[in-house]
C-alpha cells in the first residue's frame, strides 16, 4: 500500500465546564464533545523521511514543520512502534483553523489512523488512544467521534447515547484565537471578579436532551465557561451570538476557545434559513451548516 486517505470530522463543545487552575497549569474539565459533518482529509504516502503539506481553508496559517500536530502524531506512532518509518502527509483543510473546532487535533487523529494503516502496524484503537492523549486534550475525542463526555483535561472519554440528528450552523470569524490566551483570560476574569470556581459537573438536563433527541431542550442547556473570555478578547463575537438568537436559533455558544460561534437549529431546513439570516446580517466571514453526531476518522 503506497498511500492511505482518512477523513476526520470537526467537533463542537456542547458543554465546556472549566474547573480551577491546577498546579500543573491545566484545568479540570467536563467537556461534552459532539462530532459534526465538517471534515478534513489527511493522505499519508510512503516516504523515507517525514514531511507535511497543507491545502485548502486557511492553509497558510497551518505550520508545515515539526510544530504541525499531524507530523507529531506520525512521529509518536513511529516511536511507539520502535521503527524509523517515514511518511509524506497531505492535509486538505475544511475545518476552521484556530476556530475552536479541534482542526489540528482532528488532523493528528487522522494521521494516527492513516499511518497505522500505511505502515501495517495493526495497532488497536486503545493503543492509538494512549498516543493521542499524549499529543493533546482534544486528540482522543477526534479519534473517537460521535458524542462523548471528557473529564480530566478532556482526554478521559465516555461515549454518550444520542437519539437522532442535530442540525447546526457555524459562523466563522476572521482570524483565530489562541487557546492558551483564552484560558489565561478566563483565569484573569475569574480572579478579577473574585468568583469561587466550582468543581466542573456535567449538566444532567443536557445529557437527557441528547438521549431523547430533544433539540429545543439541548439548545437551552448549551454552555461554555470559556465564552466570556473569548468575547472579552474578540468583542465582535457578542454581536454574532446576538444575531443568531435574533434569527431564531434554539441555542448558541462559542465553540471551545473560539472564535467560531455555533447555533442549534430545529431541522435541516431551519439551519438553512438561519445560515441565510446570519449571512445577511454580515456578522461572520462565512457561515456553514452541518449535522451531528458523526463517526470519527475513516479510511476513504
């Protein structure tokens, strides 16, 4: 086999509850991940060395060196196997870059699956999950897909039962936001307000809405503790969120560390209407529709 292509979805955080800052610089999280039908493709081709090339949406903002998470994933997999494997990776981007939808983590997950196949390693998903957890907090879910609750840094996952399909509209912003900067701003805002930060807990009403396939109930429960920090760093997000609510979204939130804003619709038709309204309002660089949950990485 000379090359393998893997398609991998983006994610939206339906709930992101952020606990106090830990001594190691991380936060304990409760993170309800939901994979949606916006996809990157990663093609792994046999080679003697390691290289990566990026095409598509905001490709010029993605590193093509050792800072690229997909290359780091390939190196970690080769190290796990104990062999000096090589690969050329081609990443075709559709997931927003630095948009809070885990595009880099998705590419890393796709690289693990593609290289495992290309190199004939035959490693089980459990082994790939261990490697993924060392690469970043969102990489394990990117490898899993569907809908799941993550605890710890977000890497300890439990799949959730979901009835039916949920329909989404995503408003994309110009430029990205640094995840580290958003977390730092969250800590600063909390310290400035004297807020007592509680231990993060999953919202039972949100989990029930997922089990029952109740979009209206889910919309009422969407929440992200990082949203105030993201809005503080990018004030225009407040106007985007307001516009979505005015257009009839069942719920809205900043996805992850932002700046992508997510809006829940009643149906595919409603998602189309909502997307058109947001485009007319001029509050986003682009507006796209998607549905979820969808499966994790797949060889195509």
